[in-house]
C-alpha cells in the first residue's frame, strides 16, 4: 500500500494540533466566561429532551450534506448514477456526507448518554458541544473543498469534543458498574 508523503502528514498533524488547542481555549472561554442560558432542567428526562432538541442544529449539517449531493447530482452528469460517468462530480460531497453522518451518530449518542449523568448546571456543556459540532462540520466542508490537506482542522473540531464526551461517558459507566 502506498504511503502518504511526510509533508502531507506534517500539514495534517499541524492542523489537528492547532484545532485541538483552539477547541481547548474556546471551551474554557465558552464554559467559564460566557453566560450560556440553560432552562431549568431538574430531572433527567428534562435534560434528555433539552439535549435531543439541540441535536436539531447538528442534524442540519447532515441535511446540508444531502442537499449538496442532490444538487450537485442534479446539475451534472452524475444525475445518472447507474451509468457512473459523472460520479467524480459528487465524490467530494458524498465523502463529506458520509463522514458527517458518521460523526453525527458518534456525537449524538455520546451527548444523549452524557446528559443522563450531567447535573443541571453542567448542562451548558451540551450547547457548547453542539456549537463545536456545527462549526467543525462547516470548517471540514470548506477546508475539504479547498484541499484534502485542509480538512483536518474541521475534522478535529468535530472529533475531539466527541472523543472527550466518550471518555467521560465511559468513566461514568465504569463508575456505575463498579459501585
């Protein structure tokens, strides 16, 4: 299997590190410096409903991906997917959509489970996570459209918060199992 070039890996790694630092700084600023209004959520069911409703913003990135594939297909020779002559026109859009759907599932499930563990004051994490997801997907789309090397920051802004969510979820679940 042919390997990527060292310069490609270096560019992508730098993009991921910069995005990770940006996510960390932005999270601290958003969580501690900005008043994020969260309605009263005294019960777990209230926190779940709140979390589910906020996922509608993240879902818009999937809908946008579907629209992008559909419109590109409609306006090019990719309108006939059976023949396959125009699939190169939608390849990038399909990759964006596929990655966004994968990321959405990971983010969505993680946030829903996390919401069952968070206290009422901690629920301001959910709108922050949604904002990271939407911003990350937008960055990924724009970056990927400019160069395959520029998709890493958007990917990182989406994936790093989800990874942190899943680490927290697993720690909560393990704590429950052991207690």
